[in-house]
C-alpha cells in the first residue's frame, strides 16, 4: 500500500487520519500513539464514554456493523485497524473494500475461533517448531461421545468455547469423563474445544509486528502471571524465562505471523510446560490480532511501544526494531483496587505509589470501577532488576494487589 504519512493534508484540506474499530483501553493507547506522530484519529464504538472515543478527534458512535457508521469511518480515514478481536469480520471486509485494513478480516476471523486458530497452529507447526496442547473439537453430541469413547487422554482438561472467550470466561475445567457432558451443557452446547490440562511452569507471550511489505520486528517474550484467569503481572526483563526458550518463542511467533500473511501487531501466547527436559517444553496457546495487555510495559520500557508499531504497520511506515532500555514489571489494576476489604469504595493511595521511583501510572478513563474490570496498569522501570522488583512489591502491597508472591 502507499504509505499514509503523518501530517499529510489531502486536496480537501483534511489531515491524515487513522481509524480504529473499538474504543477500549487498547484503542485509547493506539489513539495516543497515533496522535503523538501527528495523525488525526477516528474511533468507532457505540459507547459514548468509551476510553478511546473520549480522546479521539472523531468518535463514531454506532454499532460495529452499522453500514452508515462504517461508511463514515471509511470516509474519514486513510487506513483502519482494530483493537478487539471480536469485531465482526464482515465489518472489516466492508471497510477493506475502500480502505487498507490491518489486520485483515480473514486473520481476525481465525483468531476469533479457537478451532480455526488451533488448525492454523497445527498447519504451521513444522515451521514454527511448536504445537498446541492436545485437544478435540466438540461441536456435536456425536463428537462428545467420540471423545468419551477414545478414553481419558484429554482428561483432566479444560472445555473452552470456540468463540468469544477472554480473561478465562467461557471455560470449564473437566476432571473426569462424567463431568464432560454437564460441562458442555453449562457452556450452552455450542462449538467448543476440549484441551488437555498441562502442567504449566510458566506462561509467556510474544508481540510481533509485520508490515504490508512483509517486514517483521518483534519484542522479546514477556512472562505473564494470571490470577483467576486474568493477567495480573507481566515480567519483562532478560532472564524472565530461560534464554533458549525465549528464542524459540520469539521465532515461533514470527513464523506464525508470517504464515498468516499478517499485517499489524500480533500477540502469541505460549505455555511453558514441565515435560521432563531441563527448561521444559513450549506449547502455543492462542493469539490476539492486536496489541495485548501483556505488552503495555513497552510504553515505558522500550523506545517504540506496541502501539507505535501498530500505527507504523497500518500506515505503511517503516517498522523500527524496538529496543528495551529498562527492565520492567507491569501490574494490572482491576476495579478491585478501588474497594477495601469490607467492599467500601476507596481512592487508591496514589500519593504513596507515585512517590516510588520508576512508577508509571496509566488509567484508562473508566468512570466506574467494578470488580474484575481493567481500569489501568502500573509499570515499574528502573536501572536494574533488583530495584524494579523491590518497587513493584511495594506498589503491589500499597494497592493490595494479588500475585505479590510472583514478583
Ligand atoms: P485471554 O484473556 O488471554 O484471552 P482466554 O480466556 O482466552 O484468555 P486462555 O488463554 O485459553 O483463555 O486460558 C486462560 C488461562 O487458563 C491461561 O492463561 C492458563 O493460565 C490457563 N489454561 C488455559 N488452558 C490451559 C491448559 N490447557 N493447561 C493448563 N492451563 C491452562
Ligand atoms: Mg489467554
């Protein structure tokens, strides 16, 4: 595609504008990155209070599949991206008729469906060098029966809905064969995958950016700690996982992006499993066709963030190979932080937290705090890892965050 240069003005006197489907926090940080470069921005999101809509030049407040809204977005923007993977693929197709859209509808469609996603991982296992956890597709009663008859190879396992899962939602743990039928009923007897439960020793993710011309850059893997199925802590520094594993994960993520012909920022999540070898084995879990919560540290610890790369990729600009200049730990701030033990609403002690060295607070502009709602994050950077860890522990303590023992 022809690059959309920042600050360029068309014949009608309109400033180069980039568009995003979805107005959540990822869209907001995308808007910030695009605006810093000099672009105007447009956000399509039905919510009047959406975090990205609040800070964008244009906010088109319609449903994602509203044809008038999509036409308006296409009219305003020279290129369009997405910030959440459940954007209707048809909406991206419609936009792509007149504008460069990255990532494209086809790859977003694959990432939206665990069955297709796993098929893709299997198809490129030879070049990526990693496979996914053993699994079976369950879309019909007959397939469920077949799994039961095949024996308990996949048990204990996790039954996951093929679509719309996030933050551990749409998942039921299945210990025995007896529990499988009821678990499928509980999930609404819709298309699912049953995945073998693996002995995880760690989880990590890799962010890759790929341009329209095939240029690829990537970040080193970050190690992620989840609490109750939601990301709690990200560790981003050398040695966060054994170097040989880090290299494999990074190469695998790049291979997966290339095999997809992906354009934009892709996050690939991996499990490190105890397979009896010295550092354990690597298994690919899932991918997100957008920047990811586990990459938020790149805003403060790298010279180009995942959102900068999203902007560069969609606009056809050269992709800088990002350089991490500081070790970092990211702490997710859920709505829980705004409530004390007795359920009373409270203001977190920002005075104390922000007086700690190397703390970078990012709040997403969500007015109402709710338990489990992603309200913001705090990244801690420092001159060395020992200091970063000490400050992160202190901040987590002050905020009453979970996962303290993992820091
Ligand atoms: P996300 O918020 O990343 O989109 P999700 O709801 O799509 O999450 P997964 O990433 O598939 O769900 O699973 C959530 C978490 O559950 C994982 O990060 C991991 O901790 C655990 N988990 C999932 N699958 C397995 C497995 N096969 N074996 C062991 N643990 C697992
Ligand atoms: Mg996940």
